[in-house]
C-alpha cells in the first residue's frame, strides 16, 4: 500500500485542520502579515472591507472582485506583541460582502483580537479561514442572514459570537476545537446550525435568550464538552424527521452509553436529553464487520481501508476500529484527527503482529470499508465490510474444497452481538466433523469467532445458521460468516463472505467470463438451497448460452469450458444465470458464483443479484502505481438491457480520462451486451466511484505479480 497525497484544492470541500497543521502552515507560508508589533511603521488593524470599487482595504490583504463583492485573502494575518486591546482585524462594512480566506490563517495572541467582525450589515459570507488563538473568531452584532462556513476555529475564547439583533444566520461545515465556547448566541434567534464539528471545549455551543434555532446533523465530539441552553432560550430544535435526523453525540452513540440501536439503522432508538433541550433522533455509531484479521501469519499483511465517499454537501466521517474486541489506533491523515476522514479521502492502517476476529469498524458519516490482504508477497485479496444492518442468521456458499491438492479451507463464523448465539455448519446438506479442533456447531459467545476446517471434504452447497435459543432453535440470531482459502501450496489467498438467505435470487449477473487468457480457468457454480424441489439452470456469456443443467434438492451444478458457436473458448461479458423450478418457467432462488484460477491464484466471485444492479458503485481503493500492479475498472451493460449508459469514473474526487488518446474525455458509454475496460497507469488512491445514468454492472479486476483478484462495486448507502 502506498500513502495518499493531500487532495488538491482542499478548500473546495469542508476543511479540517488541526492546530499543529495550522502552525506548520503558518511557518511555511511565503507571505505572512504582522498587523501590530509596536514599531512605528507597523500595519495596524482593522482592515475595512467596504462596498466600493476598490473594496476598501482589501488590496492590503488580498484581491477584490467588485462584481461578486468578494475579498479573497492572499496572506496569513497575525497579531504580534504589543497588543493593548482587542482589535478587530477585518471589519465588514457593507451588505452582501464575502470574505474568502482561501485557506489562510487569522491568528491572535493569547486569545486577543477578533478575526472578522460584522456590525450592522446583512448577508455577509465568511468562508475558508482558519481562526486561531483569538478572543472572537467571528463577531456579528445587528447583522442578519450571514453565512459562516468551511472555517476552522482553534483555541479561540469564542469561535463565533452572534450578538444582539444578529438573526437568521447559517453556520455549516465549520470546525470548533479548544477555547471556552465554540458558538455563542446572545439575544439573537432563528439560526441554522448544521454539519459542523464541535471538538472538546468547555461548551460546544452556548445559547442565551436565543430562540427557534435549528441545530441538526452536527458532530459533538470529545468527552469534555457540552452544549448549554439557558432556560430563557425556547423553541430550539435538535432534529428533524428521518432521513435528516438529529446530531451525533460521541458520548451517546453506543449501547453502553444509552444509545440502543436494535434495528441497526442510523438512529438511537430513544431520545437524548441535553441541558435545555432534547434530540429525539440522535445519530448512532454504525458498524462494518469482518470475520478475521491477520498481519501475524508468515507472509501476511492486512490493511483496513476506510473511505469517505461523500460529496460536497457531506461532512467528514469518523471511524474507530476494534480487532478481537481490542481498540486499535488509526493514524491521522494530515490536517485531521485520528479516525477523521475528509470527503473523498481514505485511511489505510495496518497492524503488524495482530491476528484475530471479529473485526468491527465503527463509523459515523458517509463510509465504505474493506480489507486488503497481501499473502506471501504476491496474492492480493480484497473483501468489502458487511454493514451490521445487513447481518443475517443464515449464509450460503456454492462450494467447499479441502480435497484438491494444495487447498486449505476454513469456514469462519463470528458473533458481533452482545449475547451468546448458537450456530451450525453444513456442507452438502450434512454436518461434518472438523479436523482442526474447532467446533462446527455449538455456542458462540459475544465477540467470539470459530474457524473450523474439514480435511478431505469437497462438496456444496455450504450453509451456516445461527439461533439465540440453541442449535436448531426457533429464534434466528445474526452472525457474520465467510470462507478463507489457501491454495497453490499456501501461496495464494482468497476470502469470500457468505451470501445471506435474504439475498438469494433467481437471477445473477457478473461483468466478465474468461477461459481464453493464458492460465485462466473459469467455472460457473449454481447451488440449489431447496431441500425438496429440483431446479433448472440457464446461462448466457456475452450473448452466448443455453440450458446449463438440472440440480437436485440440496445439490449443485459445476461447469466450465463454455464455447461459442465456432467452438472457441469464451471470453467476454456480461454473464447471466437464471434459475427456475424444474420443467417450468417459475423463477426459483439459487446460490451462484464464479470460481477462477489464474496462473498460481484462486478467486471466487459471488453473483450479483439482478435486482441489486444500479447506476452507482463504490470501492475504497485503486492502484496502478505500485510495482507489478495492473488494475481495470469494468463497466458492463446488464443482460437484456437495450439502453446505452453514459458513465464516469472518479478516483479520489478526480474524474478520470476514459480515452487515453483524447485529453479531457471524462465520460464514456457502454452499449447493450457490451463491457468497457479502463485502467489508469500511475494512479493510486480512493475512494473510487462509477456513476452512470442507466443501470450497469461494475467490478474491479486486479492482477498483482500474476495473482488475480476481483471485487464487485458496492452501491452507495441510502
């Protein structure tokens, strides 16, 4: 894995700078203006920005756009020694004026000075400024309808002060940390306070005689801060109906803190009371899950990738990580707190020497999580995390193989819940005896995982069930399950999550099939989960196909070597499997996957239910920069579609050129029964998005040092 660089033009999205990063930025800035030093020729504030052709004093600190009435700073501004009062550094003196900091810093000295003041004017915009160590970062008095957004306030006594008569102001995408109050409103009302991050201070926000404010979708983080609403402040709203919801309170986001989230949706099941108000839809900490983590076995390296796939209207996302119930540190990205991931960024921690499961990634905000495992230096495998809201008590796979030469196969079952559950594993409809001392049925305590193997067994389908009232009970209990396979004498690694019973389908699709490339062998496997009914199977590969076979109850059909009308081995896509009740046209649910050997590697790709085909897909990462790596993004038209789909591919927020011979060709088209391949030499980063105007199938295919891996895109979260 190669570290990512900072996103260019970072201020086009919500910015998050730590105090240390701000200090480094100030020291590195080529031009920094000292506004008072006690010397005779010192520049003394305030800089008055007014609505005239020159913008008042704007030229002293930046550039004026008279059409937009905007002063864009070109320098940092800092108070120096000798301050005897609390001066206003920038004063807004006109309606509709914008102060755009362009990422520059306005800093005080020992919480002295006011960064930007607006007294008696309306519709000001204050944006993209880092306010540090000031008395007030922004101070408004008798000034309404201002927008204060995309700023950071660090160690200011009060970040934003909305004084008497300053009504109906909008504050969003700001970050407040340190100081006494992040936001204070006094004798002013009707503000909208949304999508801000409040880190520890004495008070996140302080309302005094401040009524009818809308305070929602903010992150209140850290253990030491608290909001304070005076009794004379009434009518304040802390949430709206779903899907908007309320706020994220870090001290009320887990079950142990009082946030019960029995249905694993976005919200705590009950309200959260604060001093002077109630949030009736507080946002819950949500979870992605994996069965196992291994950076300890010889030759194993395991990264956990956490991406924020949000857009410009999104806030930063926050992640925490537990492996085998032990919290692990997440290295901070530049300018962010540990676990904080800005929009269109990814963090990729690795924990050498750690092995165990289950793996739990807690998150709040837009999120996509996967694990990438590098085994024996060459075999790369990626597994997408399972959202806790989608866990099941019943999982399926098409096949198990610890009989073929060089194969070792584990079935992993994990209990991420808070109470004991009971599980059972069947292979080919039978309970089997494990050969590695692990159980294949029995009790599974909270946080426990089991990893049985069944030497000498090759059969399918594979089934895992779990209950809360005993093995074979009547009350299903959610677990997480996957299979892990080592092949080629232990040099190739593969993991495939189970298909939940609720995701079984009668119609599956894939982007590609390949029996033509050198070293490629490709099987299509279709299992019948019904214990009574026979099943018929049809297939199509790149428009070629017919009847595949009939499958007995609890049985499976395995086929490879498909050819076209000319007898040539097939290579192409899309791929389609349909299943029916025997000798009828009635659809019947099945289990379907492709199993692929490519040179020394083995890969299994479950079929995508046709009902899950959509316009948009996400991945955590793309890499065609690391040595030995080739990475394709495939976009396929769904079988039977007559629509042409226009699409783009975006990596780390940058739209890719899709035609190497045409610069700026950032859009592509896929026609019916066609597949388009794209690779981007030299590109590494994430998240990755495919956005189309009609439904498509999309996967990433990777060959690393001759070893093959394929990952189907994940639809965006609702």
